[in-house]
């Protein structure tokens, strides 16, 4: 596999500074017709200028710009600092004396805001950056800007490369990059000053993919390559936000000294030696959760409530969570334990008085769903108490809770405090299934009606219809475009997504499948960043740019599968079917013999149409990760039915 910048690393290690005299700085002729000339006949016609003591984000952004321009045009633009005498065209990356002379400083920009500005002899690419002067080495990912560090100059470079240099990043490494190759590079355009629309953007296990980029269990991709992809997709540098299950660590910390803080009525489920709880990995899953879920907390116990308030205040004072709480930036998570079947809620009289005998949603919702609001009034009463305690000492800070499981819908007995942010856990990949779409629409409408002013964040599931497996593919790119329009319309502020996972066969193997929902994930994050983009155009250009000569049959194949998966007529067999596939649904209802016979020639045409080695490799990724799995899944289903 070709590495992004791999054959340049020995030349690019270090700080990327060089000071040039005027005699060796090439001046370029400019005209209004050609715009700013960056490379002519494979020779640099400009310099990248950064401050003598540039921020780490600016140095990283300059290195990324240098690498991509060399990839496009074969010319390595010099990176010089602002003490050098430079004539001709300049590309100013990050704040420097040169940008200050133009009245532009990093601190003048808002969070994540950046600027692309075209001047007669200057291109400005800068934004709000963390003033971090730590050592930087492009070859060493440990020296890259931090995950949540301000790095908007990087955003300016990436946006410039997409808009004006025609680059796209669909997968890690150069194999996943659509990049034109040409001897001359000239750019022109209008000024752009903006920030991403959704300020929080995070993809679970974004760089945890197999080195061969298939959806097969295998060794992980080099960490640097995976991280570069995350930076290029602007999944770094966003708002710090956290919401998750919060109290598993309380077993380790408090179960021995404060048993009254834990749910009553479940003594048999607790470890005999309570000091043992959460100390060892044995019996726990990869997230550190007990394999047999422990009971929840006593959410009415005043001592427990005060401890949670104290923990939140400690975090907001110090930036340090005391032990296991999901907390970042201005947010402190309060989610109950996860569940297996029914949640194990406290059986004390005070807690039971707040729990409903039946979920209130049964009285109003039209679409049954397996999540409900049995515990919404109970849990959100606790959340409100913590929120009020936090607001007394830390106005402007938030506690977070999720719309999930038995707290799916808003409470009805008391309104939520204004400093409660809500994360909505929704099956994005399953929304083409009518019942799931109805359920999610009712969920969103209910929150808009009863609690319209809470800050809202997305937790989108893309790991269904199942893990990366021989089920029918959940292709739904055009539906994803409509979803993102809806999420923006409803005012969501950020996005976290769970992708399709791989069944890991060996320790150290990767856990995320990069192909199963490649296009859907790409669209979600591009449109989270910029909702003004034409999502359907992004779909069309994906096939053209990624598959080249094989674009037509590959798009026809994808959209043929998509039509089947997204056709409501294929789900009329049950009013409460939510999209979780079984082999019967996958291969007797969706991937039928007739449809597989329709798909097969398109796959063959794509293989035959691919011309370049890159095109052939990309088609092969689809064939191995999608098509071969489909054939294997159907064959296995037919074999199992023949044995009955």
C-alpha cells in the first residue's frame, strides 16, 4: 500500500523550515486569467510562509499543503518563515508577521473559524489555532496537533485543497485519495470565511481500520495514516463534548464504603468481595463494562447526588474527571448503566415512586418501538438535580444525558433545566426501513414539542443491519443526504457515529470496516461540516473520482443495491420490523436470486472497465468487502435451508 507522504518522509522530517535569499526565491508572473500560479512545469512558483515561531497547527497545515501540492504537480513548495525575504507569490499559512500586516490574527477568529483569501500576489490560509509551540515532525503522529486543539488553519488548507485543487479523501492512504496529477497548478477564487456547522464531530475508531483497507479482520493500518485521514476529514479540532454511561467506575470507587448509593434489591448480582469490582479485566468486555451488567445507582439517594455534583464541579474546576465519568470541555455526562433486557433500577420506595408501571409513550405514539420512556421522569429528575447544583457554581457548563433505551422520550412531570444537553441515539443506517423511520421521526417530534430548547447532539448507529458480515448491504446514501438536512433543520449541534465493526479474529487486529458504509459515513461528516453542499452531487462525484473508468458500472451496482435496501415495499411483512436483518430477511426478501443475478454483471463490468492500477484496487476493495460477502451470505443461507 502506498503511504500518504511515505516516499517523502525522509525529506520532510523535522520542522520544515528553510530560509531563502531573494536570489533563489522564484518570482512568478501573474495574470487575472490564470489566477495565482503555484507550480509551472513541475517547478515551484510560490513559497509557503509561516511564522518563525509558528503554532503546531500552522506547521502541520503547511506540511499537509506541501505534501498535497507535490502529489498533484510534482513540485515541492518551499516552506519558509516570515523572516525570509520572499518575492513573488506567497501562501500564508497560519498567523505570521505577513498576516498581521494584512490585519489578520488568529485570535480574531471564532472557534473553528478559518479564512481562504485571494490577493493579487498572496493566498491566505489561516484560522483560529491553539498557540502551541511544541516540537513538530510530520513523520511522527505523536507530534501532530491534539485531538481537540484549535487547528482551523488546517481546515483552511483542507478546504482549499478540496475547492481549488480538486482533492477528495474517501479512505486513508493515497489509495483512498482522489487527486489530480498535472504539471501546472494555478488557482483562483473568492474569499471564504466560515466555520463548520456542527461544532462537535467524532467518528468512533476512525483510524482503527485494516492495513489492506478491506473489511476483513487483519492487522491495523499504520497509526499515522489513519490519523491523517481523520485530520483531513476535519474529525480533529472540534468542540469537546461527552455523553455516555457514567457510573460503572462508581463500583470500583464507592461500592464498599457507600453501598446505599447503589440500586436496592440486587444483592445477588453484586460481587461477594465488593472491593474487587472493576479491578480486573476478567469478566469485562472491551469497553471495560461488566459482562453481566451490574444494577444501576439509587438515583434518589442524596449522598450519591451530592457526590455526582461534587465530581462535576471538580471536573469543571480542574479539567480532570475523578474516575470513569465521560467529561470533556463544558460537558459532564450522567448516563445510567447500559442494559441487558430491562434496566436494573433501584427498588427503594423513593425510586419506585418516580418509575412508571407502563411507559407513558404508549398513550400517544403511533409506532411501537423497543425504546421507551419508562424511566424518563425518574432519571431526568436526577439529572435536573445535578444540573441545578452545577449551575449554582458553574454557569455556562452543562450536564449531558442521552435519549436512549428507557429514557428515549423527554420527561413529562417537570421541564428539563436549560443546562442539560441531550444526545440522541438513533439508527441512521436503518431509517430507510419504514417502521424505524417512523419511530425516529416521532422521537424527534416529541422532543421538539416538549423540550425544544435543549442543546442536541447526534449519536448515529451505522453498525446495523449488523457488524461487517454477510448480510444484505445497508446502502442508503441518498437517504443519508435527506437525514442530514433534517438534523440541521432541527438544530443539532454535533455528531458522533458508530461505524460498521469487524469481527476481530486476532489480538491487535483492526475493529472498523472502512467499506461497508464508506459513502454514508463520508456524506454524514461532509454535510455535518457544511450543509450548503449538494449531497447528491457529492454522491455522483464520489463514483467519478474514486472509480474513474469504472465509475458507471460501480454507481449502477451501488444504486441497484440501494434501491432494494431503501424500497419500503420490501418491508411490508411486519409493521414493527426495524431493520435488524436475519439470513431469511437478507437473502429471501432482499438479496433474492433474481436480484443477485441483476447485480453480478455490473460487478463484472466494473472489473473489466477499470484501467489504472488504482482503479483496479478500488474495485477490488468493493468486490472483496461487499460483493464476495454478499455471495457468501446467500450461499450459506441456501445451504442452511437445504439442510432443513
